């Protein structure tokens, strides 16, 4: 894994791209938002959630369209964005591999410039983070990273919203990440650094968070504590968070990964070291691998609240980007 800091958005010099009266804000990772921006997104998400619970509706994005590009399959990302746009009065278009020419005969830059003339926001769920950055470079509308192999900022927004609701103010929270230092972990590291959450990360040797992500977290104010023993990570934790050990595209490493991560399972034994901690998982879960059924379904879990908050966090981000 080699994840470099997000490049600055630059306006293409190609004459076909035309004038760009205002550079759009792209969310390639959480730190494309300032701390003030992050708080504003979370506040708007909370407002939308509270309004929905009261039966109130908003039409903040009436007449607007979200283009959704998918190279990877999805449940939560697609449904939360599509439902969110509908609830805010807008419209979402699903564009899968069979629907567009992204990277297959048409350069990404051409897709970006074309879609910018049709839709108001682009959300892309891609494999290669560099492709997402190129899409953002040439788009004249905001581009949201719905997941790449390096980052998952939308998940982190939902995670932070959930922690604030279920655990408390960020500066009083101690969190533990247990397992693979994957894309979800990397964005969570950045998000915790921005929010002021005290984070400890426990990963096997060779599966840690990329050094460039740790450097970015340090620049934001807080580098996570790195340990190899999951028991050390969860001691006194308010949150215990894990994710799958074998992500999409890593199936050929399955046996090697299962062996390396076996001691990192979130189970009753590990949670006995953190009996008051809230258990989080971004889903889908491989029950019996990174987390047991008992841990996922137990009294400590806030996984379903976390999953629901994908919807409210996406709405908060969309509403904020479009100036609600």
C-alpha cells in the first residue's frame, strides 16, 4: 500500500474544459475538509437526522442530480446516497461498469468533463485512488470519494457522527482500531486526528496504516498510538472498531491474511478488556473472522446506528457541498 497525501485540485489547461468560475470542493479524503467544514457537515447531518425522526422533510437539493460511478459493488454507499438525494428533493443516477466508459476506451478526464455538464455532484466508488483524483482534477462539480482502495471518507463521517451520538464529545473519547490498516482505517485515522479523538491502532506487522497517512495525521495534530497487541489497544477504550480482513481485490491473499489476523478477532475475550466500549464495524461483516456473531449482535454494538448514519452523513455532506 502506498498512499500519498491528496494532491491539490488544479484546473486543467485543456481548452475543452472551459472556464471554471469557482473551484469546486472535492472530498477525496476527510482532510479535504477543514475542521470547521467537518463540524459543519456533522451538524447538518445531525439536523437532517433529527428532522427525519420528527417526520419533517427538506427539499434543499430540489432539481439537482447526483451522478454515482461504481466500479465496486455496494449496499450502504449506493442506497444511502440515492435515498439521501431523494429525501432532499434531488435525483441520483447509478452508473456501473456496464453503463459508462470510465477507463474503458474513454479517458477519465473526458468522463469528468462530460458529467460535469449533466450533474451537480459526482460520487465515485473506484478501485484506484489515483483515478478518483484525476476525476476530481477535471470535474467542474464536486467529486465525493465513495470509496477507493486507499480511503473511505464517507464512512468516517458516519463514524464520527455515531461516536458523537453514542459515546460523547470527541475530546473525551478513546478509540481502538483492531485489524487491517485498510482504506477505512486510514480515513478513520485522519478523521480522529481532525476531531481530537485519542486513537490506538493494533495491526499485525506488514498490515499497518500507510506512513504517509500517519504523517498527515501528525500534521493535523494527533498521530495514533501504534501497537501490535489488540489487548493493549482496547484497554480503557470507549470505542472498539474493526473491519474485514480480506477486502475486495485481495481474495488471492485470503489464507495468508486469515492466518496473520487470527489474534485480532473482536470477540467476547477481547471485549472483556473493554466491557464498556461501543463496538463498531463499517459492514459488510465476515462473521466468525474479524468479529464474532456474539460481538456483532451483543449489547455493546452500535453497528446498526453506525450503518443508519451513512444516510444522514451523506445527506449532510451533499447539503453542505451544495450550499444548504
